[in-house]
């Protein structure tokens, strides 16, 4: 079972290293990891996608709470209502007009954007759930050769008025 763990940490040198080290020490795998500064420049939001059963996720969150730099931890999957998104950038071959038309059709179906083009390649941008991103890749793979993909990793946020804040 997948778990999206959202962590509010102090934006200091070594804080992320301690979080990642905890996963490594316990033998838990990180499937994706995204980190960025929040609206408060002294804080960072870390979103980790990991796989495991409910008890493993509970153990991870309990251990994360013990870290000095960690202010808040939330297992979004276990708490219910949340939104998650992932960004993908893909570079595709465009050997002829038919392939270009097919790529444009797939992009339109998925509401993706062509953000760069050259004579022989298109670069597309798509934002969706991990499942939608996977479907997007399959659809384009059926149309042309994929030269390169870059995935951001999962981002997650609680729905409604629930939010993570210092203090």
C-alpha cells in the first residue's frame, strides 16, 4: 500500500539528510521525494512516497516525529481526504507530420502542453495523479519513441481547511 508522508521541517543544513537517513536505517524505501521551501523561508515541506503496510507507515511517522528538525508529520493516505499531483516532462521524437498530429491529439486528450518543439522533437508537460501520469506515458509510447522523461515525484496536500503549520 502506498503512503504519501508530508513533513514540515526546519529549513536548515542536514535536516533532509536526517529524514532520509531514518528511512535508510529502518530499511524503508523512498519511491519519490520532493522538497521545497514553504511560504515561510525558515521551513521546508518534504513529501515522501513510500510503500508498506499500515503498521510500517505508523512506525515511520512515529520515528519522524522524534527528529529534532521535524515540526509536523502527516500520512495523507491514512488521514483520508487529500489531493496529490505529479509533474512530468517528456521529450518525444517527431519524425513526420502524422506522428506530430498523433502527439497533439494525445496532448489534447490529457490536457497536456507542448512546451518546446524542434524539427525532430516535441517536449510535453503534464500534471496529474501518478496513475494519470502512467497512463499518459503509455499513450505516448504507443504513438512515438520517448527520448527522455523527468518526473517530479508526488506532491500532496490535505483537502479542505486542514493544513500544516509551524506552532
